[in-house]
C-alpha cells in the first residue's frame, strides 16, 4: 500500500530558493528530492567527484591487496616446495605501493 505523501510549506527569499535550486542541480536531484534527502538525513549526498574519488580508492586498495595476496601465495608455495620465497624487496615494494595509494587518495580529500 503506497504511503500517503505529506506537504510542507516553506517561505523563502528569492535568493534562498535560487540557492536551493542550484544545490539540487549540483547533486543531480529535483528540488523536492534534494530537500527530502537533506532534511531527513544527517549528511548531504555525495557529489560525482566524491563518488569517483571513493571508486578510485576502492580500485587502488583492490590492486594493492592483489599484490599482497600474490606475495603471500608465493611465500606459501615456496614454503611448501622448499624453494626461495619472495625477496624482501618485493614485499617492501608492495607495502610502499599500498602507502602511496593511500597517500594519493587522502591528498584528494
């Protein structure tokens, strides 16, 4: 059963109305959706640039995790087959890539 919608009347100056319309457009929302979203939550919606930043962060962390996983797999395989494990430089490089990725993302914030 659909929820019955309620109406709220708000008095605004022309400048306030224009700013709300501008903000709604910036977030890609209708004025009604923007006001509903911002008035019923503790935080504003993410801008496209912020969403892209988080997607970049996730991608970088996945890459770094993959590198660390490959090193762990190689170390386990070496241990089981009595061959030489990855050298410390490989591990240090993977850790440095992780630190660089985190630094690059935090600098964008």
